[in-house]
């Protein structure tokens, strides 16, 4: 059984859902070499962004997802908003809620040295803040 781990940062991308499959694959390629069967865990070390697996072809899907998130989890200050935690700005508490909706980690099977994503699947980093910095990611590979 082989186990390897790599930490790295993804650059700041601005609000929205961003396809990061190739960025992650570049970082972990040496760890996948020679694995017949295994598992990748991708962990995002933040509470105002999230990871998910979704459509990798049509960028309109990422735009529509951001539109959905803005409607479901409203932003702002004042008595019309349900948020108590507002010290870090009107987009911070909604970002925490959105992060919890999608989650901070993914598990992806590895088959013959490749991620076993479906044809139309890609890894998204969903940035829920207007002015976010780069994001820390930890990838752990286990397999044989």
C-alpha cells in the first residue's frame, strides 16, 4: 500500500465556480504513477469556499450554479438578513453556509494511475467570497 500527500495553493480566482481538475492533476501526477487501484482525497483548508464534482464541459453550468447559490443563500447586512456573523463583510456568513452545502473535501477513485471521473465530470473550486485570496489544498493518495 502506497500513501502520499501534497499540499499546494490554488491562485485566487474570484467569486464563482471554477474548473480545477487539471490544476489538481498536475500537482498529483507523480503520486498517481504506478497505482493500479486507489483513492484520492482532496481537502480544501478553508471555510468560505468549497469543492464539488460537476459538469466539466459547458461553462454555463458554473454560471448557473453561482446564480442558484446567490438566490438560495442571500447576502447583505441589516434587519432583512438572517445573519448574526457580519464582522467580516456581507458575503462572509453566506460563504460559510455555501461551503457547508457543498463541503470541503472530495474522494475520487484512482484506476490504473488516473482519476476515475466520468466523461462529463470535473473538480470545481467554488469561491464564495468577492475578494478571496489563494486557497490551500491537501491531496492524499492511497493505493496499490
